[in-house]
């Protein structure tokens, strides 16, 4: 059932035309990588602010509020471009366990990043940011590093992508 859906997706005329033209495939990859840089960058800045390492001149809440729209926009572009890239080789990606690990890592990274972003206003009202919040920020950073490494390793180790 899932492989049949993957075949249908992969054989979609829009997906075929997108992936058969070098410039459009390259543009999709550029959007994917650039949006990943913005997504991870904005999340990392907030995480590092929670840790007290970066952007000390701004409150964590001010920083999170300024970067939150960029994070969400980058996530939307990243998911869309990633889906388009996946769709071109869906039949090969579906059974790939390293690809599954990448997706799981990305989902956890997004969840931890959102938890930090949403927690910042509460933590900022406290006399000091709690240790568990800092652990959450470190975990968010580690998960994003893992997601990037997994994203690089999927094509390198499997030849897919």
C-alpha cells in the first residue's frame, strides 16, 4: 500500500517535470538547504541565548519573538522542498532505514526547538533560567546537529538523493 502510494507520487507529472529539469531540481535543493540554514540558525540562536552564551543584550523573550516567524517560515519551506525532493525518489526512500532515522531526528529536533521557543517567555520571568530548560536547549542543539549529519549521510551512505 505504502509503496503503491510512493509509486503514484513518484510518477506524478509535476514531480517528474520538476526532477527532470536540472535548474528546477537545483532550485529545490537550494531552497531546502537555505531554509534548513535559517531554521537551524534561528533555533540555535534561541537555544544559545537560553544557555546564556549568545545575544546577551536582548532578553530571551525578545529574541525568541523576533526569530519565531523566521523559524516557522523556514520550517514550512524546508518541509515543502524536502517533500518535493523525497517525491522524486519516493520508492527508494520508503524502505530506507537511514532516511527513517533522519526523519525521526528532524521531528524530535522540531519538537525540542518548539518547546524551547514556547518555554522562553515563562523562563524569562524567573530569576534565572532553570537547569532543565538549559538541558532542553542543549538537546535541541544536539538534535539539529544530528539531523544535519543524517541529512548528509543519507545520500552519502545509501546513494539515494
